[in-house]
C-alpha cells in the first residue's frame, strides 16, 4: 500500500472515529471511495441513502461486516464524507464551493424524500435557489465546479440553471444588452465608438475560469437574452489571453507542447474564432493577428485561418508592421522566416473588399487615405522581408505587384525594399535584377532617392539611365518652365532610406543655386539673341546678294543657317550638359555619350 493511500485511510478513519466515539457501537460497514475507506454503520446510511440500502441488501448476510465499493461518486471521497456527515446529523457549512458536489452526490446516493424528510437533495436545492444562484460570481463558481461533476450535473440540470442565471445577470449588469432592436441600424456607429475605448465589465474576468464548452454556452445564452454581439469582444480577448498563454508564437524552433495540450488549445482557439463578432472594428487588428499566429502554430482548420485572414483584410488600414510579421513556423532551414503567403492572401482580401465596395466607409477621401496607409504598410513589410535570403524572387515580385499603384504616392518605399533585396541576394543574374527593379517607377522617386540610386552600383545600368533621364527632364522643366514637359510629382516625405543619403544635402543645395544661375544666364542670352537678330536684319536689308561664287556672303547665306541661332542652341546645350546633380563618373574619359532616341524612353 502506498504512503498516500495510507494517509488517506488514516485521515478517513480518524474522522469517522470521531463521529461514532460517543455511540460506543462498532462499525458494521466499510465503504471504499476511491483510495479512501470509511468504517461506518449501516443504519444511519440506509435510513437516508437509497443507493447504499440497495448495496447492503444485495451483499452477503452471513458476515457481520459489509464492504461496499463506490468508485465513481461525483466529488469523490470529499463529497461522500459530507454526505455521511449529513446522515449522522453532524453539522457542516454549505457554500458555493461545495454545493455543486453535494447536490450531485445526493443525487447519486439517492438521498431523496422517499427515504427521509428534508433529505440532502431538498436541502441542497434550497441553498442553490435561495443563495448560490442569486449572485453572478456565485453562479459562475457553481458552474465551474459542476464541470468536473458531469454527467450527473447535467442530469440534475445544475449546469443549465447556472448558465441561465449567469446570462440573465450579465445582461442586467452590462450596457451592451438591450431588449429592443429599434436601434439595430446604429450598430455600426456604436461599434466604432466602442472600438476606440473598449469596455471590460467587471464580470468578464470571472468568466475566464470556465471551460471552453461552458464558456461558449454562456455567451450563446447571453446573446439569446439580448446581449449585443460586438460587446463580446473584450470578453473573448480576456479569455483568449488567459487560455492561450504559453504558446511560442513569436519565433522559430521546435514545438514545446504536449499533443494533448495542443489539441485542447486548438479546440479553444477554433471556438473563440467562431464566437468573434462579425462587425468591423469590434476586435483590434493586433488581437486578430495574435489569433492568426496561434492558429498557424496550432495547425487549426483551414476555415478558421481563412476567417481570421478575412477579418484582418477588412481592417488592414488599421494594421501596423508588427501585425504582418507572421513567422512561417516552418522548422527547416530552407524556408523563409516570414509567412508571406498569408500576408498575400490578407492583401488580396483587402483589395477584394475595396473593389466590391463592401467596406463600411463609402467616403472617397477616406478610402484614398486608407489605401495610401496600406501601400506604405506593404512597402515597409517588403523592406523587412527583403533581407531574408530565403524569400524567393517570385514571392517578392508577386507581393509587390499586388500593391495598388494609386496607393504609392512616391516610389521611395519600393526603392528601399528593392535595394535591400538586391543587397541580400548578390548572386542574382542581370535578368532577375531587371525584374526586381521594374517594380518601381523611376519617375516617382524623390530627389533624395534619385541621388542615392544614381550612385547605387547594385542597380542595373538601364535603371540608372532611367533615373538620370527622368531627373534631367524634371530639372529641365524647372529651369525652362516648359509647360509641354511633364510636371514632376509633388515632393512627398520620403521613406526611410539608407543613411548614405544624408551626405547629399550639400550637393542638392548647390544644385538649386546652379539652377538660379542658369535662369539668369538664359535671360542674358535671350537679350543678346534679340540684339543679334536686329543687327542681322539690318545687314541683310542693306546688302545685295552677290552672284560671284567666291563671295563669302553668298556662301554663308546659301549653305549654312544663321550662325547666331546655332551658337545659342549650342550654348544652352552646354549649360544643361554641365548640370550634373549626381556627380556621376562618366562611362569613359571623354564624357557620357548621348543615348539613341529609341532607347531614351526605354524601361528595360
């Protein structure tokens, strides 16, 4: 016999000896409950317990002592001890902690009115109806204790009565419950207000002690009584934080969780997701991201994960970068650190909501601002995953192509992501580098980004030529104020670029001064041109055309255009040619050759 069993036996014998010490009657029945044994008397037990009366009558009548085994009584030895005390008339306190097992033990032992007046069943029912189920916290405690007393607790309807009492009292205590549905059309406004300042009722923490099946039944009963679904958000958040605690969902490594525990948490998570409110903004994006990480880690059903992805897509404009940095949970070394496929599906859901007009806000300005935030968010995400060498070119390009063009005011964020990707993948071929660089529009780069790109040896030559060409076009438009030339996009706050760009501030200030000097020089040349044209007209009108072939005037006037116009064009071209804002070393010692006309606008 083990030491634990001996201790239980000795403590039980000590208690029972105290009960019968005054009667001076030897025990004639031994009751084994689990690992504990009780030496008692037949008469007090049989007078109140119909179950024990049957067992004693079926046992052998030859022996003076009867042995009874009760292995599966609800509440175990503790419940049987209280029932035995009741049979012996020994006083004890009923409380919310023991009333559930007392009621179930009394039902199991058949301690009804058929065997004794005011038996334990009646006494337990009176306490439940008059005390325990009158308080919300007491009802939750009784329901929690009843979870270990199934199926007897269900048979006596203890669980259902506790659930009804909890649902009724929570609706009385909470402002989320309204019996009328007249303001159901204003749910959207109320949800937005509640999402800004989540309200957590005092009883929400008490519900977290319940098992997931009991918790689900309580919430369903609350909604049946008029509790608003969007009010369940804070309650579900508290329950998820407590029940899913301990999951390593923020990093890679082998799973350190037992299969049984993993299954329990998987069931909890899937149930929580099924109870999430359908209204937008009822749950924060950060909380949805936490649930999605846990769903991927626990390998829940596909429907559960897709539901969370759809919810995140609906509120993607409220997300931050950390919400999208979902680990891949692939425990091999040849996979990416980040789950880009999940993020891609979330972005596709967002775009689908935008196209179909399902979003709650129908204001065009709000949608444009929301889309711009999403564009910046995805550019920052791409810059974050670009440093991972296991991110394939197809995934990188596929994710970038999903970012709406109208959401990218400037291309600085995309250039930053492309530059990081090229740096992390130095062994890419020229064709692959061209594909990556084709993701950005060089016309929408800021001056700081252009200055960096012009000296970036990781970019293909064609991309650098494009950058220089578009910057030259922009500068030429600024200098000449030519309305026909395409106006450059308005300068926007540039994304965070590599620290190398800080050294170009002085160079850009010099460029502005050179632009001003060039404008003054152009004005002077225009004045000189007008004067030269006047002198030329005077000479042409006063002189006659000579028929002599050796005449210099005849040769000049018939073979060449007027010299002043040619010298003016040459002087302007020289001025523009000196305007080199990026200080790029020419391809050869004689200077950069002019590209052919058919390649100046090439994007390849």
